[in-house]
C-alpha cells in the first residue's frame, strides 16, 4: 500500500497536490488529526486492498507543533507501515501573490501578524517535518500540468502513460464532428469501400474492408505519419497534465474507412502503454 503524508506551506499548493493525487487514484483525507493517523492506517490495512493508495494532508491548521505527528510516525514505524512524506513549498513572493489573488487569510495572520511575517513563521514551524520529508516540491514556477508531472514521477514511478486515458472515436462527417474531440483526422481522401458492392454492407471491422483500405500506399503512409505525430504528442500532453484525450477519425459516413483506421490507431496507442478506449459513433447507422 502507498501511504503518503502531504505537508507544506499554506498557499504552496497542497490542495492542488491532493486533487492531482485523487486523479492518480489516491484516497485523500485533508487535515486529519495527527493522533488518528495510526488508527486510520490500521483500518486501511484491514480492508486488504480496498485502499491501495492513501494520501493524508496535514499542516499548521492542526497544530503549531508536530510532536503528535512524529509520535504517530513512530507508531507507523512500529507497525512496519511503509510511508512517505511529501513537502510542498513555494517562495514567499509567490505565496503572497496567491493569497492576494484569492483574497484568503493566511492561517497564522489571525493574531494580527503581517502576511510576510506569518509565512516566515510558518516556515520555521514546518522545518522539522520538512527535514523528514521523502521529497520536496517547490511549486513557485510550476503550472498545474507541471505539478502533475512531478507527482507522477514521485508516486507513479514515472509511468506517465497511466496518467492519461486516450479515447479513439470513428465518426461520419455527414453526422457532424464529435463535440469533445481534441484531435480530428480526416480520412475521406482514402479510396472508399462503399462503392464496392461486396463491401458496402460491411464495416471497417470486417477483414475484407480492412484489407481494401490498407492495400493502398497512401493509407500506409498516412498511418505512419499519424503514428509519428502521436508518439510525439502523447507524452507532451501527459506532461502538461491532460487526463483525457479524445482522438476522432472521420470519413463520410463513419462506417468503413474511419473505423478501420481508428482501430489501427487505438492498437498503436495501446502498444505505447496508454489506457485506450475505442468507439465507433456512427458505424451502425445506415
């Protein structure tokens, strides 16, 4: 079981971190009392696999010292529970800017302290847990997508492909474009099996239609160029934080050419290690 404890400066991006971890399959709990962590860990272990990935967020809202947290970590060690501490921080200038944009109050300003003083005071309070962190992420210059990439490297072993689902959809232009498509490829330039009497009633999933479409060199060249483009694009989409990519392949009616080509593209993307879903929007239309 992956058991991750997230801490760090207020305004540094702990909430964004927790949201991204949820997208990566973690069960996240925000601001759990430190003394309850060992009991919660025991419950997770007792479920025997139901909670394989857990992240707990803790910060100065819970306590101005971390003695209780460290006692809980000692209890986890006694349980032989494997855990990691992720510390999220940012520069004082960036944190001040973020608070001004959101118009929120820093938690240590409630006693009347100036924001800069509150941030520096929080740094000192959090120094003991920062020193025990397994990893530290500075979000000062990170976009949400780059933060996601950092977290994938840390908690998913760098396997970026698992972080994005790719949907490949065939469709017919005569019925309109798929509204959720990110990339659209038009294969209407390819020879059309519709005009071959023995192929007209078949679909691109049938071997005779597939053989007809791919017997032409322009089909092979087109597929090679698209695969080369996707080999470049897919990892870059993941690095930028995209979680779902929709690729639409269209022909006139969405029954022959687009179906055959979409199936080939889906198989290529699957071989690259991405979670891939293949659909044929208009294939059943007459």
